[in-house]
C-alpha cells in the first residue's frame, strides 16, 4: 500500500493507534467554488467581446485587451500567490482573493469606458489567483494528515469542475448577455464572491496540516526581489505576445534581461521564490508545463476565434453562439466524468491530442453556409481534449511536484495555462485583423493543427508518463524508479536525513 508523506518518513503507525480520518469533505465546496472563478471569467467573456465592442465603439483589436489583461494578471500572479499560500497557509489568501473578485465584478458592472473595464479584468485576474493554489495545497495537506496517497476522487472533482466551467462559460455568458446585456458577465461575480467568503470563513482551517507556525514563517523571508524580476520577465514577454510588431521588439530584450537577473537571483538566494535547481532537475514536471501550454493555446484559440466567427461571419447572436458551443461543454463533462477516477495519465493525453488534431482538421472544412451539425461536430471534438488534457496535466503535476511547494507549482501550471491563452489571443488577433472571416478561421485552424501535432509528439516522447499515476508510480514527491532525485536545500526527513522530493528523468 502506498502511504503519504506523514507516515512515509515517520515509520509505521504505532500498534493500536487510530487511523487519521478521511479527507474533510467540508473543504470541497469552497475549494471548487473558488477555483472555478478564473475559468468561468476567462470563458464567459468569449461571447461578450462583440457586444462590448459595439457598446464602446471599439474594434476587436482593442476589446481583445479584455482577454489579455486577465491572463497577464493571472499568469504573473498565480505562482506569486501560490508561494504565499505555501508560506502563510491557504485561508487568508483565499479570503483576500475572493473578496477582490467581488470588488472587480462591481467595478466592471459600473464601468463607463473600456479602460475602466480593462482595469476590472486585471483585478479579476489578481483576485482569482488564490483559490486554485489554495485548493491544491489543502489536498496535499489533507493527504499528509490522513496518511494516504493523494485522493484521486478529490483531484478529479476539482479538475472536472474547472474544465466544466471553462467550457460551459461561453454558453452561460451567452445566456447572461441575452438576459441582462454584457454587464451581466461582471455582475455574476458579486454573488459568487460572497458565497466564497462565507464558505471560506466557515470551513477553511485556520492552519492546515504541515503548515509552518508563526515562528517558522519568520525564518523564511519572502523573496520579493525574485518575485519582482519574475513579474517583469513575464509581463514583457506577454505584452509582446499581445501585439508582436517590429516596433515592440524591445520587449523580448527586456524579458531576456529580466530573466537573466531572475535566474541569477534565484540561484544565489537561500530561500528562492522558485527553486530553479530543483525545478530544472524535474524534467517530467517541466514537460507537464509544456503540455499545458500547447493544450491551452489550441483550446483558447478555438474558444475565442470560433465564437467570434459564429457571431461576425455566421451572423449569430451571442446567446445563439453560446448554444452552438454547448456540445463542447457536454463532451468535456462526459470525457472528464468517465475518466476522472482513472489514475492512468498517458492514455488521456493521447486521446486528447488526437481529438484536437481531428477538430482542427474539421475546421478546415467549415464554410459560412456549413450546416449546424458540422459546427456542432467541431465543438464536440474540441470538448473531448478540453475534458481530458487539463485533468491529466493536473493529476501529473500532483505526482511530480514537491509537496512543500505545491501551491507555487500549481500556480506555475496556471501560468502556463495563460501563456497558452495569450498565445491564442495573439493568434486570433493576427488571423482576424479586422473581423472574424472564414479565410482567417482556416489560417487559425492550420496554426491550431500544428500546435496539436507538437502536443502529440510531447506525449509520445515522454517515457515518464508510462508510470505516472499508475500502480507502479511511487508516492508523490519521491523520485520515480530509474530517475535521479534532486535534494531540496534545507529539507529533511523526520529522522534528520535529506529528503529527496523531486525527480529528473534519466
């Protein structure tokens, strides 16, 4: 039987000792509700971009900043807030973040201009940074408390909820726009935020298992300089991705300079924001980050590009476009629900990659007068990888990440999610410079097809996936058989010996 870290280093349980109770199910509701705030806000806006542009008299090239602003704020903020969760515990970060979501929703609902609306989206991005790392931290701490290997059912619930809301978002957004106009997609954050605050206050523990006490926190100073350099690197890179013109060629240079400073800082400081030595030795987790980037580049390019094509070229209302995407939602839910409790990861990624390739190929056959069943078929094919790939990548991360840095690792996974979303946003803007027409959709489909082929190759070439999440997989946080472990500086087992927490594929 595989046991969790609490027992792995502490020896066998004393005779007659009672086993720790199971996973605290009261945590599920606030964890799930908080973690879906980001995907639902990311996806709902897809059907609101055209109405917002019409309301403020701005073209798609400007309204796309509503997408980019949230992703930029979230990509920078997720690992930063995740590290804060690791250091100070999930409760206070969860409550502060969800409160900011409600404030941003109110600001967006009252926004008098596109600039104020973009500000509201930035605040939404920052506010939604906390809940997912907090949830992953709680799952890891509950696993330590109960002495069991990660509860796959809980991980599946979290992943299915996030995937479901990401794909239901356009349909929900279309209904909200139809009922109350585009401002409704911001107003909905107010009751969601209040629900998170109430549930978080009542149910989240003031101190989770394995969380350091106040004295321990004081001995681990926050690496503010490293966080600032990381933010500068990512901001410059993503600003270039938003508008990759020759006039902005200085941005990659700034990103490279900031990245060099970040690497120099993190390799020298005793308590780095991101331990680059350990991260560089964990090649399976780096591969998971890459797969998340490729998956989300294709998924978000379809979500925004195809939706805009439905509204502008096909002439559908926002609510009707949301209904056309409903089969994508149903396919994603079905794929996640059927495979959610299966620990095997490689098979999910293979099927998801092949489904993405098929969906992109089908888009090349779409025309303005194509029947609705063909459009729905394309949505179904995209929904399958939406349900499989995100679930597989999250479960892989749980098994590959250092338990002591689960929050920041989960934040980094979300960072690569939004790097993919930003790449998709840049692709949409490049292929739809003035309006979403059919030739532009076909060029976008070719771009998505190439990205999906690369994703498939990363799955086929990653040998570590053959055992990750299977019965042969060791306890999360320990080096897999046949790999070289990297020792975390300053981390020891209960017996005082160094604890190897991350692994590197030979």
